[in-house]
């Protein structure tokens, strides 16, 4: 290589000397043509000498290549493959059997029959209100009803024998039925003084206190069924139509650093006016760790997929005044060169970007060494 440089330098110096000499001895167009012819002859001779030297060097050094000046790059040949884009949405563990039981009638809290954390069965009494007044009224009405029944039965027997008037019979019947209605109403009131469990569950919280006077609607006991839980998430209306029932979902529990896979149970059909979202319900599979209602989770859902996508690493995409572009391998005069191709981008995810225009299957995209390239520069591909 040093020999080649020496010959080139010597030849250039000789050409300069000849050119200077000619310029001093001859003038005009003829002199210029003569000088050009001399330089062209020298150039042909130089190329011949360089070619001979390269052949000699290659014979002695097999690793020598005339392409050592080419830029080394790595490429990926484009093939169509599945591509997905996913979003992460915050959700929470929820339960349809997570209710705050309240008083249906006014009364002083007399007895709390359970404690927090206790398992209870459906129909079990949880809280009793003072119902002495109602019970006394029931006793009084029952006494009156016993008398009214006797009077009615007697009037009915007499009426069947055509003794007495119809009015007496009807009055006795109406009085009996009225007392029966009063008794039914009082029994219903008595039932409202007792709070029972509507389903099997666990007592989660008891805000009630013995001696307090409960009002209708006042919270007394929170009851939860931990075995009937699911995931609830409010999703922006911009994702309408992107998710469907039975679609796979990844659920991440930050508190336990656990991940599980499940499916969408239902997709809300209305938009909430207060926050412009719709609700997703996700089935919660059987877990080997505890999950409580209102616990925060992160959902990973696929909102876009393409089974036949052309995808490139996002880092190889560059930009200029013409838009986004990548370098691909092309042929020029039998040599491999970098060719700039402007592209149209799709969606990006996980450091990869979908290409929806500008590239074709089989194109070789430069993925390493792309920062050193310019359009048309010679390249050498590293396998």
C-alpha cells in the first residue's frame, strides 16, 4: 500500500512539472489540449499500475480487499410478520357483592351480632334495632284480631241462618280484615328493625355503634364476598371499538409484583358523561395471592394488530425535509450502496414501528451503521 502511495505521489508531481513547463513554452488552446492529452495518458498508466499492484498484494495477502473503504453495516431483510400495539390502563379489583347495609327504619341500635372479619351466611342477623314499641303494637293488634275473628265467625254463622242484617256481617268482616292488614304491616316493620346478611360473605367494616339512633339509609355494616371479584376499568372513549369480549388481557398487581392473564368479561355500551369513559369488566382468575376490592391493578390490552405487517426497529428511522426515511441496500455499477427511502409510518410499540408505505417485502434495511451513511455511499454487509 505504501508503494502505491509513493507511485501516485511521484506521478502527480511529474505531471505538475510537465504542466508548468508546457504553460511557459506554449500558449493558447493548443497547449491546453496537449496538456489534457498528457494527463489522460498518465491517468491510464496510473490505473494500470494500481490494478497490477492490487493483484500482486491480493496474491500475497488473501484478506486484502479493495472494498476496505466501504462502510460496514448490518441489515434485516423485511418479511411480513404479526405486529401488535398494546396500551396500559389503570383498573381496580371490584366486587358486585360488596355492599354497605343500612337501616330501613329509625330506631336505636340495640345489638351488633357480628364483628369485623367474621364470616357470615345468607340470612344471618347482623344488627338489631330497638323494636319494643313495634312488638307491643303487634301484641295489641293480635288481641284485637282474636276478638274480631270471634265476632266475625259468630256473625257469619248467624248470617247463614238468615239471622241478623247483612250490614252487621259486613262490618265484622271488614274489621277483621283491617286488623289483619295492620298486623302484617307491623310484622314488616319488625323485620325492618333487623339487618340480615343478603349473601354469604365477610364483615368488612361496622360503622354502627350500640346506642346510636339509626336513621333510614344510615350505614351499619359493610359486607363483602371476596370470592366474587373481578377487575373494573374506566377506558377513554377514544378506544371505542378497540376491545371485545373474550379478548386476552394481562393483569399486573403492583402491590404483589405479580402478573396473570385473563379475558374481557364485558364491554360497556354507554359513555359516562362525567369523565367520557366506558367500563371494562375483566374476569379475575383464581389467584395464589390475596386480592382485595379497590386494589389498584394495571391492565395491558392490545388495541391494534396486523397479522401481515412490515416492521423495522424504531431507532433506524431518520428524518429530513422530505419526511421519515431509512436506508436500504441497492445495486449501482455492480456494487452495494446505501439508498435512502422515504417511508410512511404506522404505529409504534416496544421499540418497533410498522411501515405502511415506502418499503416492500424483501427489502434489506440497514439496522446498524445507518448513522454513518449517506445516499449512494458504498457499503459492505456484515453477516
